[in-house]
C-alpha cells in the first residue's frame, strides 16, 4: 500500500511539472505572437502540411548542424513567421500530452507489473525534463536577442529553429545557440541541429 502512494506521488509531481512548463511555454508564446496572429488548433495546417512536423527540423534549407556543416534543403518545406513558432509549440505540446496520457493509462491498469509502472514513471519524468529543457533553451536564446525560437528535444538529439530576418545564421549565431543547448542538455555539438527561419 505504501509503495503505491509513493508511485502516485511521483506521477502527480511529474504531471504538475509538465503542466507548469506548458503554462510557461504558452505565456511566452502569447507574448511573442503578434496581436491577433495566434495559431489555433483548427488552423494548424498550411499548404497540406502539419506545422511543427519533425521533418521540418530534421534537415532542410538553412539547416546548420552544431558541428558547422550546412545542409541544403527545399525551402518550400520550411514554414516561417510567428505562426510557425506558435503552431510548432502547440503540436509539440499536444504530442507530449498524448504520450503522457498513454503512460498514465498504462500505469493505472489493474494488475500492471511493477516494471511497467516504473517504465511509465520514467517516461513521464523524461518528458517533463524535455519540456523544461526546451522552455529554458527557448528563453535563453530569446534573451540573446533573437526574435523567437522553438526547440525539439529527444533522448539523444536536439533541434532548434530560430527566427531571423534574413533566414540565415552566422557561425557566431550557431556557436551562441549551440553553447546554450550544450549547457542545458549535456548533449555534444554533433547531436544538436540549429536551423534558421525567417
């Protein structure tokens, strides 16, 4: 009985952290979005593509890896402007919420094995850590003077999309953002991809 109480306390604590990160992310998005220009969940598609797809940051025009190499990609696949950043954050949060709901459902099943409960708890904790790290990276990049930024973190990589007027990042920009990302995640430069959006 006592072990169940501890498990539920951990799950509830993680949910509170995830919700707090979502609220902070939402507040930052509201401040950065132009008046009347927020993205709604009904309009999260443009040109037949869902904004915030992983393919948008996995490579493409203007994509610069943290190690300094530039990849060329089709610019038609890159969405720009304030709507991209708001939509990407919304899509990222919806995906995380769905994953957390599935993990919670697995943890709440009657007769679930302790190993399954532990894995569900670890998954929720990892997502909470990703959310917190992404929000911190976005805030620190914005503090360096960039208009907007969205980060996508996974277990072994990080992609950061930064808003620029020119749609390009200098090597100095990439170095600044990479330093922030390495400090916040502990990932090596080779696991961090920086991409500009104008």
